[in-house]
């Protein structure tokens, strides 16, 4: 792949716009006869941030590390986005999250990344307390593949007053996961008022409804927040309820693959006469040579005469008409050869398909997948409560409950495919994955002063569960006895964290803050199996198949292909996958913040952490801020960090149907892939080592500069992050061949195990590689006020590049078997290095004039690459380094709000005003024209223009 400069013409356009815009600020200010007081700017730049400091907070400008503060209460009214992931993806250039499609559970939970690192390398706090992660493991092909992130969408954005994003390594302060940074979500503390928002919108775009236009993906959301005082000493409660109802979007093209074959046509004519041909056999080979064979052949003769277009089609490899050839066939074997779709060209099969569609009154779009956002119903309840019990002590609690029901489509099961039992589904079917995501959290504690020390003792509990129900599907091996819905099991993660924190400020020099504390964390991960039929293949007698089941006892289709077991689209978690694992971690930390003078601040932190399943780690951090002038600060930081392998990554195991490319294949196909736990015998057979922690070293340096005469604030920070032993999900190891086993006999038992699991390939979690990330964040903020006009302008840009460094950490066994590039392959490299924009910038302008508010934002998304290796130059060979370029784009958001009175505001607007879409897929990646745009790599999704109206009330 040819790497181009970060600064192509699109980037120059964005940056030039920003330069021109902010260059005009001085001229505007100079025209004023009186200096304008820097009220808004002073408020923003001196805003106290809590994350990254244990001294009770400090201003953003005085922080030795970069912290972004997003005041959601101020901006949410104008934004088209309504959940935390999508809000941050729009307003925070260093943050990336896109809606997934056809990615199983990931369709209902959007993986998020900070500074181009993994979703599991950013720590999330709520009110300063560690938030639990999701139960879901992202195993499908998408950025963040193989990671376990935090489900931000389980938290109602309307419950938050602001979000603080610490863009620096902080493991020495907060523990595991804080390699890229820390996000602290601050819950509202408002009292004495009821606020609400009623939001309705949808996608008004030319690509709606599978590119027929009009409107789809409607969303309706209701948010309510109420708070009041408790007592007279500052106690309060604040409660938020949020409900979201989201319809799916449909962005598939027109199915171009063969849908029907000649046997399907005969089968349809028989069904119209009340005859189900599939009822005459359960294994077609058992019917051969019996008295019933001729009866079945006669049925084929009879109903083939009803297929008129057989008189215009030649039989395979013959000049004879198909109609006469069928009538002359006197055995099942002869009919199989005449009707088998493998004996026809794609053009011939599409001719049959087109004729059959016309006969049945159908179109190709009737067989489209559901490509686009999934359907969701989301309900959330959150509370934040604080009650003083004395002048020095107060108790507090916060937390919430959310339940999210999702529905997404899989790959259409076409009648011509063996995995479709046409005896029940004569036209095939589109299976659906339904999820129920439940999340509960509760933090409670007591804090106050004791002998001059600030003390905080708390317990934080969190649990996330992810349960699957597969609907409109079938277990093909059960044939007529198959249900159409299956409970497929689920995942559950529990975390309980106990913290005891002390801090005290000493009057030494210009101030010394000393903090120390301890933490105990318990984690539990469960895999709950589904019902037996969701993961089992059955024989013709209805008994589960075993490795010794005879071929004659396995159900087949008319052509003799074995009928697959398990619920189609998502095989349930098996009894063998049942998991219930625990681990404990203990930590102690110390933190010093030393103001040597009024211009020199030094922070130092150390942390020791011990895990019951892999050992201990020690980390440190040193940071400093030098105030060169009252308005200019220089800052730098260096730290070590770590991320413990998630308990999910150690023990997760399941089977999935993936649209992927196996080594040696020509493009992606549907493959049954087993994900095996890191401690399994199969993992050992492939030479996969036990997981250990990722370790990191990071440095950053930057400055903050304030120009009061221009009401202008500028920050810039460069960073470097080195991560060793980074955990990744391997590519798929194909079933070992005879030659591979001959060269390496250790792979023989591995193949047997894969066969027993009924999978074609295997993948594992492993400490695969080392990486380096380099980047630069620049933020420029400006405000202007004159008369009744208030103007706020913000420009932010993130330059970021992650790359693999050094050798792949493959075992000698894998190297000797030439499997090193499967251990960490080209597709994984692309997800790591090229699937997230290396440049992302945003320019927002907000004008308040009397009762009107106008909000305009332009967001620039740099180019990315698709992960599939495809034949781009048309030479018939898809080289490993041939990846589709998905070009850079600018997305424009616009909203106009009007204060009807002091209690009501009406806002209308749009996201993606100009209906911009990503680069279209090359043909090889479309899955028969279903994925017009990449389903796994996209900077901003593939839904197009979103229009909305929002009514905000406050009493």
C-alpha cells in the first residue's frame, strides 16, 4: 500500500479554513472602540477539572497534562447526536466511534477509541469512580477487533453535566486500562427544576430504503431530569430517565448472486400442488436404490413440466434442452447432475433466478440483507444523590439501570444454499439477531475530613449482561422439526471495586498535596450456554451428531450436502463454552502535587497492582507545568502504564459465522470460526502462550496560550506511546492440511479438535506485537460578545499514527509451520494502523442572537483503508497489501434553535447536511452488491443525512 502525506488537499482545505477564520478575529476585535471583557473565555480556560488531579481540581490551563472539558448541558440542545459515543465522535477529534453493521453483538454497542488506541485502553470513570466494562467481546471484523470496551451508551447523556477527557497515560494514578487516557463522566447535581427533551428525527437521504430514497431510520427519544435539595446543608438528589426508540436503516444494494436453482423451481411447482418434496427423504442417499426412488423421480418429472423456461435452457454440458433431459433421467443421481448448481455458470444460474423471480412475483431486493444501523429500544434510569451527615462528612450514592433491546439482520439464507432448508423456507429467509443488554451500577460511599485529611471510602458495583435470541431462523439439521427462534445464551461481566483514598494539602512552598490510597477489585466473567438446539447438529433420528455418526445418518439436501446444525446466523454458546471465572486485584498508590513556586508545578505518582491470575506490576508518572507568563504555560509528562488482559480475553470461547478471508482464499466468504480460550488445548496445540499484561511508556509535551485581547485560547500537545506485548485477536487459522500435519505432527490433534467443534478455522487472543503511537492535538477556542450577539468558535485537530514495531511474537511452532502471518496478519495490521483516521479535525461556530441560536460544525475525517485484501488493479491477484482506500470527507452539521419563552426551546437541524457517504466498496468486497460501503471500516458511518427536531423544556 502506498502511504501518502497526511496533508492532502482535503486536509489543507480544513486547516486553511481554520487559519482564515481565526485570522479574521483580530480585525473584528480591532474595530471595537472599547475592549471586550473576556468573560466566557475566562470561564472556560479557568474551568476546574477533576480528572488527573487528587488535589480537588485545577484549571485546564494549569494542568500539566491535556484535559478536554465538554459541557453537555450547554451544547446538547444544539447537537443532532443523542448518545455519548456519537456526541464525542463529533466534538472530540481524538475520539472515534462508528455504528457497526452485520457484526453480531457489536451492532448494538459501538466500540470507541481514544488517540487511535484500542477501546480497552481508555479508562472510564463516573464521578471519579471506575466504570465496569461491557460483557461483549468484539470478535468480528471492525476497528477494535478483539477488545472489550466500556458501554458508554448504557449511560444517558442527559444525566451528565460534562465529560472530562484526560488525553494522557494515567495508569500510575488510576490503574489498568488508562494507557490512552481517562474519561470522567460527571453526573448532574442540579436542584429545584425539571428539564426534558423530546427528540424526533430520521435519515432523509437518497440511499434510504436500499437506495430507493425517501426516509428511514426514524428515532424518537425522551429525556427527563429532575433534582431537588435534601436538607439545608447542600444535600441533593438528581434523577434522569431516558427512553430511545430507533428504527433500522437499510443501505444494501441489490442482491446480484444466484438466488434460485433449477431444483428450487421444481420444488416450488410441487408445493403449489400441496407436495413438499423434502418430506420424501431425510438423507437423499438413503433413498437411492429403494422402491421409493422411482416414485421420487416421477414427482420430479411431473412438476418439472410446470417450469416453462426449462424449454429454453440447455442441460449442463449438453445441447439438449433441460426439460427433455429431466424427463429422460431415471435416477436420483442423474437428476442431481442435471440440477446441481455447481454444474452451471453464474450467468446461467442468474438466468434461472431471474425467470423464477418473475414467476413468483419477486424482485432481487426482496433478498437483501439488512445493512445499516440496527433496531434499538433503550431505557435508562440514573440517579446522583449526596447527603451531609455532619459539617465535615457526607454520604453519597449514584448509579443506574439500563435495558437495551436490539435487532439486527444477518446474511440472507438463499434457497440455493445448502444451509437453507427449503422444506420450511421455500424462499429462504433473513435471520435476525436479537439482543437484550442489561447494565446495572451502584456506587456508594462516605467522604469528609479527618484530622485535616480528606477521606473517601467507597464501593462501586457494576454488572453488564449480553443475551442473545436468534429469530426468523432455523436449525437446518432438524429439518421440519426446527423451531424458528432460539435462546442462544449470553455473556455476563461483574466488577466490584472498593476504594479508600486520603489526601491533604500542606503549606509547603506554594502548596504540597499528598494523596495515597488502596483499591481492591473483584471481577467475574460468565458465558451462559443457549438451548441445545441453538448449537447442536442432529442426525436423521433427532439425536445429536457425534464424531462417529455415519454419513448415512446425517440429514442432507437434495444434492447430498449435509444440513448444518445450530441456529443459523449465530450459533448459540455451547455447554462446553460454559464459563464462570473470577479474579481479584489489589492496588496501592501514592500521589504528590508540588507547587515549588507560583510558576512551577510538579506531579509524581506511583502505583503497585497485583492480579490473582497473572502477577503484579509497578508504574510511575512524572508531570510538570511551567508558567512562563500569566497567559502562557508549558507542560510535559512521562509515565509507564499497563493494561491487564481482560478476564474476557482469557476465557472467552464460542463459534461464529464470519464474512472473512482465510489464508489462500480469493476474497472473503462465510466461514464457521471458533474462538478458543487462551488456556485451551487447541491454543496450546498452536503454540499460543498464556496472556500477560500489556505495558506502555508514554511522553507528552505541549503548551497553553491565552490571548485576552482576542478572547482566544490555544493548546497544543504532542505525544508518544509505546505499547509492548499488545493483546490482539489472531487472524483465523484454517483447518490444518495433510501436508501441514505431515510437516508438523502436533497439528494432527488440532485438526481433530476443530472437526469435533464443527468449525473451519480457529482464532485466539495473544500478546502478538509491540506498537508505537505518535500524535499531536491542537485546540483553539475563541469567543466574542457585543450587544445581544454571542459568538463562540472552536477549532480542534488530531494527528495520530499507530504502527507495529519489531517482530511478531509468534512461537517457534507457528514460525516453523509458516503461520506467523496468521498469528498477526495483514488484516489485523490494517485494523490497527489504517482503519482509524490519522487526521480528524472539527470547526464549530455557535451564534446566540436574542432568542435564536445557530450552531454550525464541520468535521473533517481523514482517509482510512479497508481490511480485506482485494484485487484493486484487476490483474486477477489480490495481494496482501492491496487494500481499498476510503477517502477523506467533511461532514457538516447545522441546527437553528429558538427560545419560545423561558420554559421552551425548539431546535431543528441536520447531521451530514450535504448527505455525504463513504467511498463505495470495490466489487470484491460487496458480498454480491449487498455492502455498497464498507461494513467494518468507516469514519462516520453509512447512514447519510439525518434531520431532527428537538423540544427542550425547563421548569
